[in-house]
């Protein structure tokens, strides 16, 4: 099931919408409420980010929260599609304010990403697969240290002393807000120069490979 939330209206009523980039947004659980149920198609307000990276004709764009159960369900499929079709998976962090460790997990993933992208992707997979066992930030730290040690790394106590990684996570969140994200995960198949719509939201993941086949066929020869 999709983890949805009502955020924009609550932010407006609370007078917090101009402060989306502030750290308070990520800890103010009162401004957002998790709900469960399949969402309608996302109303896209800013589609500028819904396109493949330079040089790619087809890609997947995903906004996810590492503490979201359905994001954990979706992520292995996203990586499978990335490998099967040799297309980019453009992953954006969208940590929901009511979750007590998802923001830090996103920061941690970016620290591993400073080493290489595969390590970052593998860390996300590891956290998603152990998500049910991680109940507190302290538990997240223990799992993260274990993952780092298994890859011959020492995870630092101060993972982001300058705040650059946190800023990048917040930038992803703000981007999601500009687009109009209302649930996690939100996933699109995006194309460049296609004969059909340049982006299509994936609401039924059982049809993902079919959607990718169609997207690739629509861009063939472009």
C-alpha cells in the first residue's frame, strides 16, 4: 500500500509553507499525517525534474522515505528495473516529518554515496530490508555501523559536520514539494523525445516492466 500524507494544506494553515527548507519541517510531526490507501495520480505543478538525465532516453524517477514500508517494498523492483533495462534510477529523498529516523538515514546514504553510487544504493537496500527492526535513531546508527564495517569502512560519529548532506536531503524534499508529491513512494517513468507523454506515474507496479517496454519503444530511433 502507498503511504500518503496531507502536508501542503497543513503547512499553509500553520504558516509554515515559506519555511520548507528549515530543519523544523523535518521534526514537526504535527504538520503532517500519515494515511494509508492507493493515491490518485499526483497533480504535477512543476515538471522540470521529471526528465531523464542527460544522455538517457528513459529513466525512473522516485521520491521515497527510507522509513516508509511501501518504499521498502518498491525499492528492490526499482533496482531490478534499473539493471534489467540499463536505465538510470533517479532517487530523491523525501523523508516524512512524522518518521523518527528517515531523515538521518537519507543523510547517511549520501555519506556512502561520497564513496560510490553502488555503495549508496546498497545501503538503501540494506536499510529497507531491515526496516522493521529499526525502531529508533540509535538502532539506525547500529545498523549503519554494521553495514559500514561489512564494507571495510569506519562510519564517523559526525557524519555531516558541515551540514552539506543534510542540505542536499532538504533540497530533495523541497523539490518534491514543488512537484506536488503527496505520497511515498511516488514513481514516474520519464522519457526524452518520446511519442507519448514525457512522464507517466507508476501507480500499479505490477505494470512497471510493461510501461518501460512501451517507453523504450516510443523513444527508439530518437
